[in-house]
C-alpha cells in the first residue's frame, strides 16, 4: 500500500504539536496518522453517508492501535450535547496526540474554537482563527457558536 500522508486530507490543519484537524481521511491516511504518532481519532461526522465516511472507520482506527471516539454531529443541527461530549473527549485525551475530523473540517474547527474558549480560556478572537482559515460559518453555525459562547464561554 502506498503511503498517503494525513496532511493530504481535505482542509488538514496542524492546530498544535498534539492536535491535528481535517476533513474525512482515507483509510491509508489513517494508517499514516498512526505511523506518525496519532493516538486518538475523534470523528464528528456521521457514519452512514458514503460520500463523507468510511465503511468501517472504527475498525480501521482500532486496527492501527489508536483510540476511536465517534460523536456524530448533524451539520444542519449541531447540539449542545454533542459539543459537551467533544469537550469531555478532548479533556480525557488531553495528554495524547489527537486527530479530530469531520467531513470537511467545518464542525471540527467550530467545536475546537468553542473548546479553546470554554475549557482553555482563549479569547474568542484567537480561538476561532483556525476556523477562519477553513470556512466562514453559515447562519446555523454562527447562531450555534454565539449561543454556546454565551452559555459556556469563560468571562
């Protein structure tokens, strides 16, 4: 099998030395991520859309020796419970090297911005810089981010 680096996945971003974000990786890219030291894969995409999911991502990830966390977030209807599950997963695995992905790295960068504000005390301007390199949120996500900042943002 030819190596397919994880950095070639859609909208890949290196958030910091322990955290990478991306759109849906291929199986080959997940294998490369494991070889490169990723220990945890958090997937925020749905698992049943063949355009944006793998047939057996859990099996692929766990077969490579990584931990798999799946938090399926409906793109058109993100929920606070999904965000809180993401916060918990990030906290539990904070000492690991993590890859967080969804279909296009939209959900991920929005959730990561909220995590950085709520759990890491970042300013909202800085926290969403990564997101702005990937996309500008639509009305659904703009409203969701505002509501979650109001509720969970650190002041």
